[in-house]
C-alpha cells in the first residue's frame, strides 16, 4: 500500500530522480574505472580553514549557520573536469566543518560554480581560466520546512591559484541571500587528501535531504566506490607522505 503521506507526484519525482541517479552512477562508475580515480574533481588542493559564524537576525533553520562561533575546517578546491585553470572548467569547493568533540559528526558542504540570479544559482557554470566567482550548493536541503541553499563568494578573487578569504550566505528557495559568516583558508604547500566529502552522509546540522536529491546523488557515490574502491583516494605512497595533521 502506498504511504498516504506521500503524494503520487512526489513519488513520481523521486522515482525519476532515482532513475537519473542510477544512469549517472553507471556513467561515473565507468569513468572511475577508466581514470582509476574520481570521475569528477579527481585532483584537488586541501588546506585548513577557519569558519567564523556571525549571523544577522534572520534564521536559516541550521544551528551551525544561526549560532555565532568559530569552527576549524578542512577545505578542498578543485576543477570538475580537470581542464582548469588552463581552460574553462567548473570550479568546486568542498567544506568540512570539524566538530569540537571528536566523537561528534562531521559536516560536509559541497559548492560548485553557478550563476548569480534566483534561477542561475541552480545552474552549473564554466569559469574562465583563473577566474573565481560565487559558488552555491546547487541542490537544496530541507531546513525549518524550507529549501535551503548556501553560497560561497571569494573576497580576493584575483588571488591565484585559490582565494584565501570567502563570504558565506544562505537563502531559502529563490529568496534573498543572508550573510552568516566568513571563511579564512591557509593555503600552504599544494597537497591533496584521501578523504571523501559526502553531504548526504555528513549532513548540515538541523537539515534533511529531499528524497529526490538523495536519490539523485547517492547512487553515483556508491557506484563509483564499488567500481573503483580507491576512487578519490591518493596512492599509498602519497598518503604516507601526507602530514597527519591535515587529516580530519
């Protein structure tokens, strides 16, 4: 029997997202086998960061965004197709908020270069070589009964290869952006890390995934890992040389 709390239209949308997710997962899995790594964002640069939350009076529905404080972070900047910065590419930025209590859950947020407007914030956009502009989380999560999306804006966009300071905002649906904090990144020697960032598993506190979004995203993650278990992980020789302090 169908759950009466789920509308036929919602079920259809979730089913369609699941089908698309399965197709994308198969494509990404084949690509991972060929590349012997992640199908997208295979090479990146990891650094430590400090997130300072200083929200205004508006409330997002997530305690992490609504309560003042400082949080140590791990960040990873990368190019989706691996053609940047020599050619236009989709810029990616992964943010992992490390809990003060080692036993607490991680929080992962993934950003990608998108447009600026109320609709453009949901559309991936190629960035010209060396250009750093706003990025968003692209797909929303549910917070306080509303769709929540985050935006990351570089404050020193001319800095190469990656900016070191960012402004963070949130919005409900296609509504206005509300500034809630800043991020300072300490880029050192170029290095990557073997850890995977997963916003479905490591969710933003106070939020939940829309079923359609989860069905769209998670099959790709799972199929890539099944196809090539080391996808997204550095070779053992490089992992051994990594500074342990860079690992969450």
